[in-house]
C-alpha cells in the first residue's frame, strides 16, 4: 500500500510538471472550443491535494519508524508551523474581524494560500528525508527532469508555431481571445501590445499574459543551466548541445515577452555567471561577496523605485519599449492608491480586510465587487488617482495585497515561508565564497526564485497556478542536489 501511494504521488508530480506549462492552453481549448465544463480545469488542484495527502502519509509512516527529538521535529516542521499559524490568523481576521463571505474566502485561499500549503508540505517531507539521511530515487529525479523538459518542449512547439504562423492565429485556434462572463476560466487575449501606441504583440507563449510566461521561463532556466553544466562536466557533447539550444530558446522567449522584471532576472543570472567565472582567477573573496550583494540589491532597488517613482520621469530617460509609459502609470496609480488606503486607515495593518478582498480573487469576473469593503469605503481614492473603483482591487504588488488581506503579522509569516527556499544561501555564498560547479548550480536555482520574488514587487505572479505550483517542483529539483541517490 505504501509503495503504491509513493509511486502514485511521484507520478502525479510528473503530470503536473508536463501539463502545468500548457494548462492555460488546455483550459481555453476545453471550455471555449469543446464547450466542456470549466470545472474540468481543476485537475491540477485535485492532483496537488492528492500529492499533499500522499506526502503526509509517507511522512507519518517515516515518523512512526523513527523517534526524533522535539527540537528536530520543530526544525523539520517549520514550514508547516508557519502555514498553520498564518492560516489561523487569516481565518480570525477574515471571519471574526471582517465578516468575509465564505465564497470570497475560498477564492482568496485558492490564489493566495493553496500553493503555499503545497510548498510547506513538500518542504517538510524533504526536511525529514534529509534528517533521516534517506535518499530520493534516481528514477524520480530523472522522471521529474524529463517531465519539466517535456513541458518546456510543448511550450516551445506552440511558441515556434506562433512565431511562424502568427501568434494571434495559433492562440486563436486554441480558443484564446474569447471572453466569457462570470467564468472561472479567465479570458486570455491573443495579443498583448507592448504599450499604448506600440501595437506589436508581446510573446505570451501558452500563458494568459507575457509576464506569467516569463515568470515560468525564469523558474525553469536553472534546470536548463544545470543540465548544460552537468553535461559539459561529463563531456556529453550531444546532451550539452541539447540543453544549450533550450537555453537559447528560453532567453529568446524572455526577450520577446518584453517583461521588464524578467530582464532584471536575466541580468542577475548573467551577473552571477560572470562573478563565478572571475572569482576562480581574478577576484578576491571579499570583492566577490560585495558583487554578489550588489547583484541582489540592485534589482530590489529598481523594483522599489519603479513603484514609487513618477512614470513621467522614467519615460524621459528609457526607451519606450522598456519605460512603457501607459502601463507604468497604471501600475503606479494602483500601487499608490493602495498605499493611500493604508495611510487613511492604519488599523488595516493589523486586521486587513479579509482574505479575497484584494488581489486576483477580488476581480469582478469572480465575485460581486459591490460587496468588497475596499470599494465600499475607499472608492474616492480611486477617483483621486485617476482610476475607477475596480482598479483598487489589484494593487500591482503581491506584498501589498497580503497586507490588505491579512495585515502585517500575516504578511510577515507569509514572507518567512517564501524565503524558506533561501535557507542554505548563506552557507553556499557567505561563509566561504565558493565557485565550484555544484555551488553554481544551486545558486542559479535560488536566483530563479529570487527573480519571482522581485517580480511580485510590481506584479501578481503567484496568481498564475503554473508559477505558483512550479515553485514547489523546482524546489524539489534544487533539493535533489543535496541528496544521496539510489535506484
């Protein structure tokens, strides 16, 4: 029984890794072209729940066989402690302090906490396996790698067809661009223009937006880099060339998406590659560490400046394809409007408005926004900022969304769990700077996570289920690097 559950759990990981990158394509085709129920597109949520129960079952079985000290259990179970605590807090804030509707809470949970529960369970399971010095099977590692590459292959086929035949035509064939009122399947346009007055389409791949597409590309870029570096080390020329081609595809797709946060992410990848290369021959350890810190702080600084700097200033000095004045001013107004709400009522920093009040789940295609407390109390701020009241629901910053929904304590715990992926970063870089192959690969994985975190300073990337759930899949692949391997 245990072996069957274990194998089924791992197979479910494979299915997620293959089909998540094309899940928007599947959703549009199933609903808009075949006319089938939109509820079929909850296949991924069903698989995730199955994986969670499978991993919990395996965890309990391991704990029954091995007695562990309470301190070790707390260390292993920290991600679960964090997610349980923040769930209790958001339940209290939503139902006791804000009288949130149950349906609104469930929608908010799906977008904001569901994927994080998945990550917490996965992280605890991996922690336990490491603590007990147990291996993760080579078969699973190879299977998951093939699944990730297969998913990227499917995406690449659609993108190449779109570049050859026209993105609008190819995506239109699959049902993109068809609007459906009050649908759980969001409308996915066939073309996202660069900005007002710049009518060229940005590359969105198999995703509903170019930003979601580039977020996925950044998460899997370390997998491609690791494959290339491993193959080169083993002198497997064909495999090395294969991964190099995929890396070129990845880079090209990111550039054609015109996603500014993704370009920042690429700069960080390239900066670290240069630092690792120069450290071996030219750089002293102290200077290497300074350059590492600068490579991380500069994108954060740019992200923060992008939020607070008047777009009219950036438009003067940057090319319009990067400045994107129309898009930037929309982001700027929404973010400053959300900050103004917090300024008007500082008590929100403690209580929030309740889960689902802000962010993707608050969109009018999901709920009746006239009942939303943000619109009921602060519509006047929207008019002051040149917005309509609906715009207040999307602050264009995931972290502001967290504060508006649950307050600062909830947000702090949320961030603590997100940053759990970096728990070994200090050992890799700052204890004694290393530039060996294994350290490079692990750091590249961490940069992928870092790029998503920076992107959420001015976007809502985790609203996309592919990015959100791939967060855990890539975390599993990162942790493979530290496990002994057995067949």
